[in-house]
């Protein structure tokens, strides 16, 4: 009997708890409905950070984070990008146009090439100066001796690039870098690429032959004995312009 009584008591207790939860839920809904707000729990106080304390010593170090698979890993923070090297171990000079009246070039010369070259100059090597010789090679096949004209630029020591001002636009140039000796002789080391500067005026080339749509259709319909109407002209004109856009213009038919 005692066990049965305890079982009935537990069942009754469970039913009371369920009913009480339902009653609390209904009371909450009524409260919100009539008073329009819900009780807000008290806010937890945040810790006050001391000014100037960043916690840098507690920052995590470099960690490896798996991305797509166990073999592909990314480091965080990412490694620093290495700086560009001072030289690439080459002997070359590159020329490019900056604007119609100015060029820009840069070069790289290895010391062993300079030393070997200076040995061949013998007594002239002591006062030889590094220089650029700028050739105007417009409309010619340059062989090193047939330039239209040229001029020299003496370089300061340790220079690795230079701006070159020219007198005329729309010209082709190439340059040599070498040594200029006291007797006025230029001894080239290496030669640059050839470039052409842009013009300072619009192109003088003008297309002379155009197809005039209106005159073309008048001629077509006249040959078959029909008068062209505005509606037919506009419809046919649109179709032909789709087929031949590169040959059509609003100008008159050229002779």
C-alpha cells in the first residue's frame, strides 16, 4: 500500500508541475499583452579596461590553420612579403616612352662585365665616364651606325635609371649604355629595345570611302522601279546597319 500511495503522489506532483507551467505561460502572455513589455534580466557588469593596456603579451602567436585538407595549411598571421632584390644578376637596359617628348630607361650592369670592359680600354679607362647614347632610328633598320641622329648623356655615379627628354614626338628611339672616353669615343656595353613615342596631335589618316545608307537604298529601289517610302527605308536601313556596321556612316556617298 505504501508503494502505491507514493506512486500516486509522484503522479499527482508531476501533474501539478505541468499545470503550473501552463498557468505561468498564460500569465506571461497576459502581462505582455496588457503592459507591453517583458521583464529584462539585470545586465552583468563588464570589467573596466585600464587605459593603454592592450594585452599584446597575451596575443596568440603564429598558428597553422587547416583549410581544405590536412596537407594544405595556412599560417596566421600570413608571412611578410619579401622585398624586391636590388638586382637580378643580368646585364640589360630597358627603354620605354613616358610621354611624346620624354623617355624613361633603367638598366642593370654586373660589376664583372664592367671590370672586363675597363681592362680593354687600357689607359683610357681612368677617365672614362658612364653614358647613354640616344639614337633616333625613325623609319630605318638600325645597324648601329645609320641613325638619323644621336646625342649623349653623361650619367652620375651609381645611377640605375634616367629620364631622357627629346625634341620631337612620334619618333622611334633606342639607346646604348657604355663608356665615353676623354678622346670623345663612345664604347657601348649593351643596347636597349626600340620604342616609338606617341604623337601630340590627332592622326592625319582619314577614311575617305563610306557607304551612305540613304543614297544606297534610293539607288536600289530606283533600279527595280519602286519609290522608296520612309517606313521601308528605316526598316531596311536598320537591317543593313546590323549586317555591315563597319562600312556605314552618316556622311554622303563618296565618289
